C-alpha cells in the first residue's frame, strides 16, 4: 500500500487515541442510559465489543479485497514485474486501514472494562485476582495462537483469513450471548463474598 511517507507503525496508535477520546464519553453515556431506563449490562457491552471487533475484521477483509483488485500486481502485491522488483506497491492508500483501528478502539472501550468489572463483581473476594489472571492468560493465549499462525498468512489468501476471522467473531458473539443470556437477564448483580 502507498504510505506517502507515513510510517506503518503509526497506524496502530490510532487504536490508543480512539480509546483516550471515546472512553470518557462512554463513561458519561452509561449512567444516562441507566437513568433513562435502558439496561446496558456488562454482557451486552462485551457483545458490542465483539461486534466492533467483527466490524474491524470485516473492514480489513474489504481492504484486502481492494488491495487485490488494485494495480499493478493485484493479488500478488510487490511480486510482479510491474512493481519494479517490489519497489512499487499496489495503488491503494494506507489510510483506508484507519477504520480498522477505530473499530478496535471502540471494541476495547466497550468490552475490556465490562469484562474486568463483571469478573470483579461476580467473583468471590478470594478469587478476584485469579479471575483477572485467567482473563489476561486467555488474551495471551489468543496472541500466541496468532503468532503461531503468522507464517501461514501469505498473499493471496489474506482475504480469506480476514473473512474467516470476522465470521468467527460474529459466531463467537452469538454463542457468547446464548451462553450468558441468563446472567444478562439478572443484570450487574451484587458483589459476592
């Protein structure tokens, strides 16, 4: 993709910037929704986070499709003779990736505080540290799986990988809502002793 001199490493910082800008607004929104009688339980906040992450992966799949449809190399970026030995990227701006990081920021604003709060409120006092550690361990395991699969991510199959991730996240969100529908009806609940 064409970067126009902007380093690729700068894009993921948009995720953090989104969190910094949106989190205070969301923290003001939840109490107003509660006063208005709209129950937005932690289960729903987590599901909304899953939905935002699914949108991010769906957008990434769309971007990958656009890359594969653009010249000069189409589905083999920097790998055709028209790319002058890999010096010329496909005619696509790196800016089309920005919504991916914004969606991920919204995901983290919605889901992460809800996960920590729900786990802290539902766990017995003696288990709170363990529950938080298990959550972080699960995130680490997901990262390890991603790292292990990293060698398989190659052109022209990246589009299928992003579509698969988006579909798996939507399916995971649906399974999550089904699995936790009873807890969702109970609301936030009280802290257990």
